[in-house]
C-alpha cells in the first residue's frame, strides 16, 4: 500500500503528536457524548493529549535509538568491547533519522569503495603471481634442461659441459637478480631500508652513472649528453646510493630501448626554491599511450616477447617508483612512439 505524501517525512515527535491527538479526540468525544459535560471533556482531552504525547514520544524515541545503536554497531564493528558498548548505550549522540540516513549512505559508499579496492588488489595479486611464476619458470626450466643433458652424458665432453654450465650459471644469476629486486621492493614498502640523506651534486652523480654504463652504450653507439641549461653545481638532499640506483635503472632502460646511434639526454631544472627536477630522455622506440599508466607496476611489460628477449627482471621501474616515493616525491613518464621517452622525478634542493 502506498503511503500518503503527508506521512512520508514525519519526525518522531510529529508521529507521537498525531497518535496522542487521535487517542485524546476519541476519549474526549466519548466523555462529552456520555457525560454531556464539555468542560470535563476538554480537560480530559488536554490531560490525555499531554500524557499520550509524552508517553508515545518517549517510547518511540527509545525504540528508534535502540535501532540506531544497532545500526552504528553494525557500521563500526559487529562485535563491540565493553567501552564501546557503554558509548553506544549512554554517550552516542541522539541523532535524527535524516542524520542516520546520511551516515548510512556515507558508510555504504565507503564500503563500496573498499570492495572496489579489494577487487583491484585481488586482480593485481593474481597478475603479479602469474608474472612471477613466468619469470621464475623460464630460467628454472632452462637450468633443468642443461643439468639433465649433462647427466645424460654430456658432462664427459669438456667443451659441451663448460658451455652448458655457463648457460645454467647465467640463468641462476637471472633468478638471483629477480629475488634481489623483489627483496628490495619489499624492504622499501615496509620501510626497513631507512634513507641516508646527504647533500650531493646531482650532475656529478649522473656523470658517474654515465661513465659506469658507457660499455653498454658503446654497443649501440649511443652518446650521453647533458642539456646546456643543466645546473653545474646544483645540489640535492637525498639518499645518494638510492638515487644512483634510480639513475642506473633509468639510463639502462634508455640504452636498451634507445635507437642505434641515438643519444640519451640528462636535464636538470630548478622548479622552485625548494625542488629540483631531473629528467632522463632517449630518442628510442617510445611507449604506447595505453601502457603509460601501468609502466611502474611490477613485472608490467609493454611487449612481453621483446622485453624478455632484451632481459631484465621487470622490476626496475617499480623500484625507482618506490625509492622516489620514499623521498616524499613522485616519478612521471611521458612518451611518444618512434620519438622517445622521458622519465622525470623531483628531489629536495639544497639552497646555495
């Protein structure tokens, strides 16, 4: 049965008043009809209305508040301790139905958001485990194949056995690197690796990384350059070794995906009085736009076959992201296919 519009938004007091009025009118008319005394009927009506209103309002409020307390117990926790029970019973502010409705709607939205986050985390967990299994499966199967071949008699041939052992060793090193990178990310996430911040010239650090990776760049005849505007003696306050790790990962990637006879450009900008922006750019193949939002996820690869052929654990950019975020900053990427890719991050500046 549909409710009349006038009864849709009544407050508990209005409900109590309507009920008290109905009871008082019935009793008042009954007294006037039988006693023929309108004064007694009026007094009876007034007294009964007041008593009925107070009684119905009290019972209604208690009933509603008990239901509200149950709602709040459910919202905050299904099981409450003694202190919470006391709060729910005696201290919880008396809220109107509208306030409770608003609170329940907020709670529902919050739970909906939490469920969505849980779904995303579950999907990420499944994808992560699949990727991890694949990364481990390839070297393990390769090692197993080499060992089985050696056991089947190839060990008697010094040339073959040496070749197979070297290949097995490379796969072992690949697994060691993978486990090391996973351990690095776990430590960064848990905060087990505190930052050892110090002042250092960022351009000097980049130059050191350029020098250490020059042997890789020579194979593709890639040149290292600094943008002309890059600050010569611009210092930052950060964990030098952690930032070195970031630079190594970014520059190694730039070499891997850079074009033959290309160049890698390091840029340093003063964004304000407190921060410095560092960017590493290449003129390589670039990254498709749809991949950019996920490029810093663990094991995420834009081209699985190609990137696995090139090598790497697939964790380098994820480690970079965690290190920069541990410094209270963020890392970003912009890229265009067949034009190149630029990775950038901000560090705290040391004022001159």
